[in-house]
C-alpha cells in the first residue's frame, strides 16, 4: 500500500526539478525568445498589445499585419500617427523601440 503512494509522489518530486532544467536549456537554445526586428520586417501579433507576441512573417503574405518603419533612437523621436510601438524585447539592444505601421 505504501508503494502505491510513495512511487507517484517520488515521480512528482523528481519531475519538478527536471522541468526547470529542461526549461533552462530550451530558453538558452533560443526557443521561446523574442525575435529581433529589423527595419522593413513585417510582423503579426499573436497576442494583445499589452502582452505582445510578435512573429516575423513575409511582407507579401496575408499574415502581415504591421511593418517595422523605424527605431526611436532618442527620447525626442516619435512614431508617426497611427503607428504602434513594439516592446523593447524585440529590439537588438533591448533599449530602443521600433515603430510598427499597419501593413495594409
């Protein structure tokens, strides 16, 4: 009877650290990391604008929602009217903001 309880509990106890280790390897391999946007790239947002999930797509595809038009290099730079701001995680240095114009 005790083995019926102890074996599943041991599996659960071992599974949790194993998942953390696997998660570290997956993150380190670049899987699950935000792509770096370049000016001229087209993207689609699979999330909402608070929790962006941008994916680079072909500009000629129907999936292209926005096009990266420029980067804001100084605090005085602004995007054009109607453009949206990409999260900092999508910039090459994680410190500059990219402007996204509707692709259609």
